């Protein structure tokens, strides 16, 4: 199943914590697309994915970034 989460209105570390909670609720094979503002650290999300063995795809854009986690 595919889910999305808009975290552009939040400042770090809230987006990271909210993404982690959302991913913990998903089943294996589910994916979560997360929309972030430029102030969120993509490196932190990459470390989170590495720690939990989630696949990650990062799409960097001029105003907002998108990360797609797959459990």
C-alpha cells in the first residue's frame, strides 16, 4: 500500500520523529512518500532508513524535497 505524509509545516526534529512513527505503523512492502521543506536534513532521513533497513529514494527539488521509504 502507498501512503503520503506532508511534513512541510514542521521544523526538525519533528519531521524525523513523525516519519519514524508512521513507518512503524506500516506493513512490510508498504511505502510512505514524505514531503519536506528545505530545512529538514535529508542526511538524517537517510540514516533513519539505514538503521531500520528501509529502502529510501530521495527526490530533491527547489522548494521542497520528497523522500519515499519502503518497508
